[in-house]
């Protein structure tokens, strides 16, 4: 950044963005408030380029939010844009005021000044493959749909427990789509008793259920129902009628989202004619790792793209929350779980570790060893996940897919 003469701080707002431009000696070159619309943002970029006399190498921009219209407009024009964690920015703000004062103009100035003095604390934002951007959005949509589905399914579970608990012996309202179809046909014990074997067989066949026969399902549905106060069944039925359509819609949307994610992953895995594009090899390597399914792979590729591209194990484990936090002062020393990390990545590596423990003997032994030492289940799973991330980075660096005969995962310690 030796050629840089203009340091720009952008305080992102929902309606208006505050911009501060500093020179190399900390002098304020210009300040502006930019309305959030295409014309105003475009004019702001043109003004910054004019201040830099058209040389983008003389200009750097700092911002908190890494993906928004301002960032994407700047990147399209070739401007170098850097992102900083809001918690770090809060510490930088303390340099300028000890009273805790905060406003948009001050924040824009602090970002610009911090970029001038502490550029190493910022992370450069780069435009990636458009398919990665789409994959990130789809994985986040799937996560949101899953949370909403879980909340509604829990409410449905409570209502079924209230009037018709025997139907829950057949499966889970959270995981089994055929149970929702069955409840849609027979939400109350009275309706269940009149459900014919032919309709039950149709539901089982449509959802490819082989665990239960139609006769077994009928027997469960015709068990003696609970005795409830007058009006309870009617009230619960009304609640169930409102929940079911939303749950069925979410099921359909999650299915469509999974198909879209699978299609993108398959597309990314195809070799490219561009020698600078290596996403296809990374996807193949990542998907070969035990415990990495479709959703975990999509989350890792979209949320940890920079760490994977740079093959940076320490950055990756910090993002995923598997790197512990050590606090040491004098004789006092404590090690705790990292909370400042990406929630989607933390969830992804948690499920990756669970699957590894279930299907990989080496990971299972590592998990058992840490549990035997008295560590919690969460701690042991984080250790397994951390070893898995180390293995992944080693595979990416060597460009090789996972080979069970060449165990790179360290022995349990």
C-alpha cells in the first residue's frame, strides 16, 4: 500500500452512508453523505476516482459490512476494498474518544484512519465466482428455512401431544414428511379411525416408507385416545390446520433449495478452461472428506472461501470456532470456547464432526479419548472438527482427495 494516498472510510447505513476521505497525513480531504440509491452511489464512486485522478492504486476503501451495493460497485470499478470486524472497529474508536461518543461521521473517520495506520487488521474483499455468491445465498436461505421449519414443527408436536400422541410413535414431525401427510389426512383420533388402508398405503408408497406396513400404521392410529376436556380437540385441530400448510410449504421450499445447492456444487465440480479457477478441484477435495455432505460443503465453500483459497488453517479454524481462546495474565490462565466466529460455519463443522465420529474409526477413537479425560461432548466434537479442518487444509495444499488408506489425521492424543 505504499502508493496509496487516499484512505476512505464508509459507515454503512440503511438509508444514508457516511464517507470520509483522509490523506496520508491524516488530513480530511472530503466528507460526504450518500443516499442509498444507484445514482448517488455511482456519483460517490466517480468522485473518489476523481480525487485519485483516475488511479485506483492510489485509493483504498474500508467498510464494516463486506457485501453490499457500495462494496460491489467499488469492486466493479477496480477499487481495493477492505473489511474490518465491528468489534475491532469498536476498539479503534476508543483511540479517538474515551467518553464512548459515537456517530456516523466519527465512525467513517475512524475506519479511514485505522485503514491508514493498521491495514493489517483489515481483510481485503475480492469478487469471487458468481456461483459462489449464489451458493452463499442458497445455503443461508436453507439455514433460515430450517430454523423456521423447526419452530413450526415444535408447535405442531405440542398440539399432537395434546390430543393425538400415538401418531408420534410412527415418526417425527421434524424429519418425516410422511408424518405431516398423515396428519393432514387425519389430524384427530376420530378422523384417524376412519382412515382406510388404501389411503395409508398411498401415503406410505408416495414417501417410500418401508419401516411400517399399512396395517401397523392403522393399529397405532386406532389406539385408545387421550381423554380431554370439551373443546380441546376442536381448538387444537384449528391450530393444526394453520400450522400444516406452512410446514408443507417449508418442506417443499427446503427440497427445492437442496436441489439448487446440489446443482451448483455439481456445476462447480466440473473442470474449467480457466487456469486461474481452481474451485472445481476444491469442491472435489472437500466433498471427499468424511462427514462433509451437501449442506456442509456448500456452507464451507461459501462462508470460508478466503481461508480455503489461501489454505490458511489458522484462519479457517478461527472462522469455524474450533480454535480455543486463551486468556493468560501472570499465574492465571484459562482456555475457553471461541464465541467470535461464523455461526453457519460453527454449525457446519459440528455436524461434520458428528458424522465423522459415527463413520470414521479414527475420529471415533479421538472423540472417545477426550471424553475419557472428562471433557464435555462439545469439547470432544470441537477437537474432532479441528483435526478434520487440519486434514482438509493438508488435502487442499497437496491437491489430493481423501484416501482412507493414507491416514493424515493425527493419532488420538
